[in-house]
C-alpha cells in the first residue's frame, strides 16, 4: 500500500529535521515544499508531503508515523 503524510512545522530547523527524519525512515518527497504565514500565531509555517510504499492493507487505524 502507499502511505501519504503531510509534515508541517514552524519555519525553523525543526521542520528540516522532521523531513530529514522521514526521509531516513524511507519516506519519499511528494511534490515541493510549501510556506504560508500563520496569522493567528505570527509565524511562517512550512509543509512537505511525503509518501511511502509498505506491505499491508490500509485502514483508518493505520499509524502513519510508525512506518
């Protein structure tokens, strides 16, 4: 099955670490990164979609972060 996750974080090195961690666990980038101004919190936020092929059958109970 193919899994999809959207990673997001404030525009700090924490975002880069989150994406790097996913890549090192076998996730692949899907499309380009995004940025948007978070007016409510007054910060820039970044996002990146990632996908991964794994064994099994998807259900809503699938723990995406555990793969």
